[in-house]
C-alpha cells in the first residue's frame, strides 16, 4: 500500500498587462516601462527590504513588500549564466527577471471537516514588466493516499477553499481569490487593464512516503483514477499517453512525470529515500519545475497577445525579442519545460514573433 506523508502542490495564474499592447495606462505606479527604470528599481529593492508604501508613499491594495525574485541556487545560476548574485539586478530587464512581492493579508486554507492533513499556503506575486503571476505553494503534511492527494488538489483548485484572516463571510474559490488579488495588482503595479487566460498552472510532487510505490507498468484502477484527477484529465489514461519517464531516474516505471494540459504530477522514486539530501533536492526540482513552466507560459502568452498589435512600439519590440530568444533557447531546461515548449501554440507564437522582428 502506498502511503504519502508529505506532498507539495503549486498553483499559479497568468496575467498580461495591456500597457505595451495599445492600452497604456495614464498612471504606471511602479517603474516597469523601460530598461533603465526597471533595472534601477530592481537594484534598489535588492539592496534593502522595501515596503510598497516606501516606494509609493501610500499603502498598497494587495502588495506589501517588494524584493528580488532570485536567490543563489542552481536555477538562477543556470538561467542567468552566472554565479555572481550581486550582478543579477544589473540585467533584470534584459533577462526578464521578475520582481517578487508579498501579500498584505494572511491567507488561510479552509478544508472539509474530517480531513486529517494540514495544508500550509505560501502565496507570492511575480511581477514582470509585461504582466504578473499570482502563485501559491501548498505544503501538505500528514498521512494521505494518492486518492486523498487528488481530492486535496481538486479542492484547492475547484472548491471554496480560501479565507483571509480577520475577514468574515463565505470562503473564496481559487478563481475568486485570483480575481480579487489581480484587481489589487492592477491598481498597485500596472495601473491598467490586463489579459488573463482562463486556466491555471498546477504542479504536484510527492516529497515523502512509506510503503509501496505506484508503477506505470502496474497501476491499479484507483491509482490511475487518482493520477487523472490530479492532472485534471477527463479523457487520457496516464499509464498509456500522459506519462514521461524522468531521465535522471533509476526506473522508467518508478520515476516519472504525468501531465495533461496545464497540470503536472511528479513521482521521483530515486529521491523518496530518507537519507543524504534527497528531500532537499526533490523540493528544489519541484520548485524549479514550477518556475520554468510559469515563465514559459507568461512569455508565450505575452507573445501571442503582442502578435495582435500593429505596429510594435520600440519597448514592445524589445520585450518581444527577449521573450522569443528565451523561448527559442532557454538557459534553464528540464523535462517538463521542454515538453511544454514543443506545443503548437508555443511554436506558433515564437515563429510569428521572429517574423515580425
């Protein structure tokens, strides 16, 4: 029997500001409109802790603290091609490095009665010059099954699962939460309208377990149903069409990724061992998978929207060129991201942008 002890689940949305797409706002609250302004601003916020109110001389609706999105780890070292963290802010615009922001209000998760797991949310915002993502990480602790994980992730994506501390009223759904946060981000950061695809990105990874393990060669009917529910698939059978073996794993049947649409599930048997640094490395792999997928999604969506605009302004052409280059030759690569970039809509956006450039 497979018993999970800890899992991690991330969910994020995608929002593209209309500032460069023919609908520039009269007020741009933060300096996100040019290379010089953005890089100078980035240097200032990584030099010290920066409250939104210190920048704008007024409280933000949603945004509390502004900080650099990067840290001294392999993802950013590979992405930026450097180990010198002190230089990262100097080319934030050129490398499309987002500003990270914390929320003003404390988010709580509302679980159905009787559930024995604990779910701790860690919300954040990633603010790019061309848009933003509302990104929430959930750490799930306590014994649970694959079927339980499917129910938990479904509740977090589809159920009334959210509440702000100190507020009364009914719990919010994820869409209601994202809509509310997005409205505040537009006021705090971009000052105008935004395009938001009606989908969310999700990544789930098992971090701890005991007992047996699911095998792609011998999934039970219950396990297959659970995997399909985790990746929000109504049609495809994970064991036959969705599963991809991890190249660095020890077994194609026990180290794998299941994905469908905008949802991913990672099972890395070779890291589910309670010794050395396996747990830390698995958590890093999960985090980097989310970062890379989210960046690719934002870049592709930005290019798709930019292709609707004629002619391009100098700023739009500059950002589109950088987005195209990053998608065509990503500096950080993993299996999930590479499969994501092979999709027809990504190839079409890149080809269209390259032709315009």
